[in-house]
């Protein structure tokens, strides 16, 4: 993929958090762990590494996941983001592994490339990429989009609590996909 560091924007959003009615949506939970809490830490780490590599990133993580998904999608569309990714984890009964979701052909390529790379870097199972035409963040975006299921909140908890390492792996995989050198620096 040809990426212009001066004009192209990546939308990297944190799953769950503020819901449409303004209440807090923790997403799936397991014991004291919430999807919103774990994914915010991973997203913040990934954003710092992406920005350190010169990638322009649009993210709700800058303000601690203060937008709902409709607002995030509209924001990304208005800003003409080139790619969209929302970071999530699967519920407690799900099997282990990375499972990115997509709808378009370009979204599938993005999902597979990043999913395989993250699974390898984090020493996790890669469950393949799933086509989901029923999910808003995939159907309402004007650009290729992925809902990135980082793993299952119970089965992959040890990996999901390695926020820094997971964020770094995600940023490195995204950089490889868009053809930007990963510097390993944070900004």
C-alpha cells in the first residue's frame, strides 16, 4: 500500500468505552478486567509507536476513549482517513487467538496482514479473518475497515495485559502493511 506520511491518516479507535447514550460501556468482562480498559492501554501504546514512526493517527484514545462508535466513524469519514481499525477483544467464552473482522476486499487484506503479524509477534493463535457485514464500524466507514479482535479476554488474558508489547506489535504490523518504516520510537 502506498502511504503518504504528510497527508494520509490512520483512524485507530478503542473499542467500547462511551456508548451512544453517554453511559460507560465496558465491553466484555472477566473478573476485574474490562475490554474497554485493556484495549485503551493497548491502543494508546500502538498510537505512540505509530506516531513515533511518523504515521498520522486519529484516535479516541487521546482522550481516554471518550467517543462512541458512531462518533468515531463519522470523525474518521470527515477526516478522510485512509484506513480504519477499532481495537477490541473477544468475550470470556471465546477460544484463544487473534481474529480480525472485515467486510471489503481491501479490509480483508488489511485484517489478514496485520492479524497474522500480531499473532506471530505475540506468540498467539491466528484464527483467520472473518467477514462481518452486520457490524456498524465496518459498514458505515468510507475506507477499508477492520475490527481487530486482539484475543479472548479470558483465554488470552496474559497476552492482553502486556499492553506495551501488544501495542508495539500492532503498530509494527500496521507500519509493515502501509509500507512505513517502524522506528520503535514512541511519540
